């Protein structure tokens, strides 16, 4: 399968695509620019908002369709055009937030990324609806993709400095536990980055450095691949009114200046549907 480019190369490092019925549009971040972008499928227009020094991950809020945003070192909520910080955990020096998603109970999980790749000092945090914060996983280096199965019983997780996708059990009260390998990714091909789960239980993973998105069956078998004209593929999500379009973000990282596609968003219709995004319950 191949993907079609749907935006210009607008971003230095596009990440974290999200489709919500609140917006009827695709939103994602240009991480190091500190911007959130929105693409309207009917018009093809793109809007951009600056939200801070870094924009790492976002999800819609349940009550009003506004956004919870993980920024470099805090969590903030948008409301009526204003941005309000709701939690600023002490994440430690040399760390910043990275990718995140909401669990089936509407809690926002977002992990950190360490600049020193040997300390394993990053963590996966949980922001509750009351804005309390707790640590879910420790001894992480580059917390990245996260997605739940349709029944909420399991979640898939990526620490991008480990060449594998993990699977964990999920409890509605205690959250994630019992982390174990799901699939290994050959480092010669690239490394796993952002992920999403489809309605059939398949796991779609952006392959950073490989110009690919892989689909793994629930049994862990590689059964589909999408090739892109850009090496650094960052994340993917299902969207469109029927959740049958896979949207894919990319980065300009180490791409030649002549590249017209690096930093663009791509789309593919892979023949399966995704799961609706879970809103933040705060």
C-alpha cells in the first residue's frame, strides 16, 4: 500500500495525529515549534495555533471538545481560546514530555523522553480527571506510542530506544501492568514510533527511519505495510467520518533540504476501520 500526501511539508517534526468527532477534522502537533495544526478534509485548509515552547501530545476534552495538551514540562487545557496549566509534575532535568493517549477511563497518559539515552530515567505518567498525576511506568528512555484494544483489556506501548512494541494488561482502577514483548522490530529497518489500534485488533506502527507504517495482527504477525517517500515517519491514527482513513505524520529530521514531502501529513485507506479516540474526562 502507498499513502497520498494531503498537506504541504508544513512541519519540522509533525507528531501525534488525532481525529475527533468534536472537530470533524485532523489535529496534530509540530512538536519543536510548539504548534497545534488542524486540517479540514472538506476544504483542505490548515490552521495553526502556538501553544508554548513545545507541543508534545493532545487529546479532546469530553465535556466541550477543547483540548488537553502535553507541553514540554506540563499539562494545559484550552478553553475559549485561553490556555490554562492544570498540572506541572516534577519530571526531572534533561527530560521532556513526548507522546500520549487517553485510556478507556478517560485518563491522559503521557510519557517523558530523556536527552541522555543511557539513564532510563524517563517515566510514563497518568493525568487523572481531577488533574492529579501518578507514575505508571518507570525505567523508560523514550516513551512513545500508546494505544488500547477495543475492549480496553490490553494496551500496546513503545519505548523507542528498544526495538520492540510491548503489550500490557489494563485494569480500570489500577491501570497498566504486566508489561511484556509483543513484537520485535529489526533495527536495520527502523524503530517503532507512534502507534494506533484498529477495530479488528491490528496494531499500526510508524517505523522511524524506515519510511514505513507496519500493521501487526493481534497474534503479532506483520501482515501489511505502507511505504512513504519520507524516511522519518512519526505516528498514525484513523480518522474520517467512518474512521476508515489512516493519517500519517512525518518529520524533516535529517531529510535533504530539497525534500518536498518531509514534514507533511499523508493518508491511506487500508481496508479496515479504526477505533474512536477516547476523550480526556477532565
